[in-house]
C-alpha cells in the first residue's frame, strides 16, 4: 500500500521524462486528476485521460516535449508530505524558479495553481513544485 500517492505520481512522471516516454500511466484519484488538470492548463503536459478498469481507473498522462525532444518538465518536487505538512498563507504563496515553474496548492476552493491562488487570495497546503 502506498503511503503517499502524490509522491508516487510525481516519481512516475519524473522517471517517464528521464527515459523520454510519450505516456505514463498512474492509478487514478480525484487529487491526481486535479493536479493533471493544472499541469495541462499551465502547458506542462500535452493531455490526460481516465481509462476505466476493474479497480479505481488509470490516469494516462501524455507528456510534452520541445522541438529538440527536450522535456517541458525539467523538475518535480513534493513539498508537503504525510509526515510533514506545509501550509502557506495567501500572502506567502511560493514562486517557483522565478515564475518559470508553478506550485500546486490544496485550498478550501479545491486544488489550484499558484497564480489562481494569488488571484483568488487563498492559501493552503503546498502539494508540489513543478518547473
């Protein structure tokens, strides 16, 4: 049993980017789907879809590469872990790589990217950084 499914998702994506895979399959959950939606909106992945199976379903993420076959995602980092939760106020939302990357937060208004959190003036738990 996994203790941190979001860390597992990020690790699978990191490994797929390292071998320049086109797609990566991840066991689906609502939280992972919301993170994939943010990655799609911010332009880090090409697409995502849910595949039905007999269990919880599979989230298939199609990775995005630049023209020279360089991955768009150069780094993924889990911030808030099951053993150590990291919360930020609306005024302390972190900027990743000088604005090149994004931070994903779990807020009272759902899972949001850092730009939306600043616009909506909400803080929450910092899930991960992606750049």
